[in-house]
C-alpha cells in the first residue's frame, strides 16, 4: 500500500488551495506514516489544525474512520490563510497511482 514508486497525482483544487511546500509536506508525512508502520487503510484523511507556529503547521492523519490517528508537523513559514477552514485532504492509494484531493465532505459544505 502507498508504494513510493507509484505516480502521484494532486488535484487542481488542492494545488489552488495549498502552497507547494504544504503539498510536499503532506507527501513527506505519508512517507513518515509508512516508516512508522501505521498505514492501515488505502485512504488517509489529513485534517489541518487551526493552530500553527511561525515555522510549522499541524496535521492529523486519520484512518479507519478515525480509529487510527496521529498528529504530525509540517515545516512551513509562508502565509497560512488556508488554515481555519476545516479543509480535509484525502490521499488515496489506487492500483497505478496515489491521488491527493479535497474531501467530498468539504465539497458538500459549499
């Protein structure tokens, strides 16, 4: 699951909402989760905390309807106007690629 040799696809919505440093930070977080051996489902939801520091933001990696959850930090020093909106990014493992998109739950709220 989440083989690092698979192609990675990032939706246009994610690209428009988040700086590339944050997107890369989510990919790094996924790698760390694999290293920590806590990846148990083919879909991981990343929920952004409203809290941050000048140098970091915080994300919670949720799996299995929240039964598996762990907070991670993402190094980021730029504008943080994307925080505080309740946005959830879903990273999903498919047979030939790994996709990153905005959660359908967020789309239902708009």
